[in-house]
C-alpha cells in the first residue's frame, strides 16, 4: 500500500480495495451449541481461584466454585460433583455470544493502588491494579478457550 506525500490516505485506498474485492472475507465461526459451551464453562469454573477478589459485580468466585451437588454417575458406579450454576452460565454466555456484546456493568473494574518503593506519601511510588468482575473474567476465558 503506497503511503507518503503524493498518495491518497489509507482509508480511501482500503475503501477502493474493498470495492474491488481484493480483501479476503473475514473468518466466521458458527455459534457454539449448549453441548459445546457447557464443558468450557465447567472447565473455567474448575480453574477459578476461590480467593480472587470480586469486582463490581459482587460475584464471589468461591460461591460459583462451591455451588456443587453430588450426584451418582450415569454408569451407577460412584458419584460425581456437578456445578449447578454451569448450565445457566453456559446459556448466558451463548446469549452474549449470539448478541456479540458484553454488559456495560461487566466492563467496569476496581482500581487499587499498590505500593512499589520509596516514600509512602509520594503518589509516584504507587501503581494501579485493576480488578475486573468475576463474570467478565470467566466469560473472557470461555471465549478465549472456544476460539483457540
């Protein structure tokens, strides 16, 4: 793409290229089914840190992680622990994936100052730590594992 003083801006060149069909079509991914999404959600719930701080959504990771019921296995041998919230989260994440959006309240994060070194009263000796919401972190991890 020629750039410089005597050439058109990149936006116009891209528009002309799109009109001439030189650009490849974007990759498309079929929306996941509930059967696909449920194991991903259950896996991410199992990986959650129960001591992680919740964001503004006030969903404690320990609550999500420990919302389990003990059921007998389908083959009748022994029992298994099943998270009762996983199917509902899978339905919610499927809906969000279909709508291609994230709730606005999930995009907020708590900022906490962390002391680095030096005088305590100097604001330059702190860095900010952003704590995003539990639901947003779980949704982002599920989408990442779905796409990779």
